[in-house]
C-alpha cells in the first residue's frame, strides 16, 4: 500500500514508502537509487583494477616475507598477505558474475600500474617497502574503493558495494598498522632520501588515472627506478638481532615432549618454544607460493591462509613465554629448517615435506596429545592455544590433500614422497659446529629456571638434567642416518 504523492516537487523527492519505512531495503534513498551511477562495463573495469592491486600486494608481501629480518613485520606481512588473497578471491567471483567470460583477470589493466607495483616489489630496504605499501599503494586502493561506493548505484550494484565495504574495513586496518610501523622505523632523514622515489610513485598513479583509472591522466608515463632490474627472490630467511644463535639445534623439543618421565608444566613450556619456532614455516611457505606458478587462485589463497595460521602459532609461543615470565630471546629460535628446505629442495619437494609433517600431526600422538598436555598442565593459556593450533592443523592437512595429494594415484605415495624429500635435506649439524656457526648450546635449563622463578616453584632435577639434541633425530624423532 502506497501513500499519496503531492502535486508539487519531483516524485523522487515526494514519494513515501509505507508508513515511512526506509526504502530500498535501507541501501539508499529513492533519489539515489534513480541515479544511473556506473555501468556494468565501468564497474567491471574498476573491479579488475582492485583485483590487480590486491593480487600485486599479495605478491609483494609474500615475496618480501622470507628475507625480512624484523619478526613483528614478518607477522604483519603474513596477515596482510592473507587478507589480500581473500579479497582477490571475492573480486574474481564478482567479476565472473558480470557477463565477463573470459574474465581477463590475468591481463595487466594499465602498464603504469604495473610499474607502480614493480617499484614497490623491488624497493631495496625495509623502510622503502613499508612506505611504498602503506603510504602509497594501500591508501590509493582505499581511495578507489571509497570512490566506487560513492559513485555507483548502491541498489543495482549492491554486490560490488558490499565487497568494497568489507575490503575497506581491512584496508583501513592495514593502513593503520603501516602508519604506526612507519612512525617507528622511518625517520625524517630516510623519508627525505626516499622523496624522489615516492614522487615517482605518485607520477605512476597519475599516469594511470588513479588506481581505479577514473581520474584525469597525466601525460608523463611512469618511470622505473628500482625495477629497472627485475626482482630476485631471496630464499634465505633473515632474522633481527634478538634471534641469537639461529643455527642452534641443541634442544630436541619433540624428544622432551614425548618423554613420559617429564612433568606437564615443563612440557607446556616446551610447547611454547615449538610454537614460536614456527616462524620458519611462513618463511618456507612463502617460498613455495612465490616460486610456484600456474595454479588456480584457490591454491594461493589456501596456502596463504596456512602461512598466516603458522604466523599466528609463532605469536602464540611469544605470548606463552611472556605470560610465564620467560624472555623468549633466551630460547634459541632457529632458521635451519626453513633455510635448509628453501635452499636444498624444489618448491614441489618443500610442499611434500610440509604435507608429510601435517599428516604426521593428525594421529592421537600428534596435535591431540599436545592439547592434552596443555589441558593437563593446568595452564589455561596453553590449553587454549593448543586447542586452536590443533584445529588449524586439521585445516592444513585438508589443504595438503586438496592441493598436493591430488597429483598422486595413491595417497600413501604422497606421504612416502614427503618423507623421502625430508630425508634428502642435509642435517649439517656437525658442519655447523665445525664452521663455528653454533655450539649447539643446551639453552633449556636457563629458560626452565626462569619459568620456575615466575611460577614460584622449585625446579625439577629431571628437567634440568635432560639434554637430547637434533644431531641424530629429526623433529618427528626419526633417526638421521648421518649427521652432516
């Protein structure tokens, strides 16, 4: 039932819905719904540019993660790569809904945008990378998404408006993080040095008509500075100065964890070490993602989700140590696993090892056991962390089945391949000792004593005297035939 319209004024202004209810399902006014806004062609052209921006940002974040030394930034790059991968997926689905086969999503929408993102990818320092991503690329993307919402018809193009609104929430979060990181790490002198390059990024965007292509275009094309030479991926993980003795493999965490004579509170402390040590998993998965081409986007999305989960696990360990009064830098958080796999195996072989490890965690002696240790210790934080860690690993095992096992006629062959690939990796335990890279110090008593002081308990002599290294046993406790 409609109310009567008066004889004066535009019907768009005078129309009244039933009993004054909000029109258009609350999306906009009647007048706004009558505004033509963006055509399907114009809408799709912009969506493809957002897609390109998120995809290139994902590429940059992944490509720079492994060799980024600062731990906190590794974690942020992991999260932001995951967010970008999710938005790429949503944008691909939206473009596919809009009369677009073939989708053309692998076509560069503007060579000036290509130069813009190439420059950020090739930026030579952490500081230039941060400013390029968080001062230039993401703010430009935020402006474009906001302009789409303002200029399109919010009723007819609601699916696009919805994805833009959700994307803006996370783009805002990323920009906010970046601003805080830049304030901590980029001083005025550094920014002044970067000023000419930042101006060239602005010029590239101007030549592209803005990130969305809707603005007047500069007649001066984008210029290359850092990207004159193509980007070269660095597979060797780097760590900041807090990571002392990164080659140290003097404490076999798994051997301790599965020793039935050890108390559960000490085992929980070792679990926190295992979680924090998982910083090397994003470093390794990033190398797989970057060096693997030609897969469906779902592969990159799922692998990036796993990468982010592993980063969260590292942060669980960080929090667990802090909550228990332990300076986590006193534990020797190594890079040997990611460093060895990244430099000794192909991307496919690395994925095989990753799958093998994930599958080995599924029996009752794996993640369920770690959760039971957390619960049995009486530490609610350990129980919570292992609860979610276990749930994540179930997902990761599924990701492995979806993207690795499918290439094998028999799933058992996939597991066998993973074991064989891991066995190919040189232990180099003795070689590192001979070269003076590490003494494989037994750091465990120092960390355990710090926790005992925080707990207000006497240390257990069995725990203090325990010492098994990785010299002859892998993390899955399989015997290593020869120590390099």
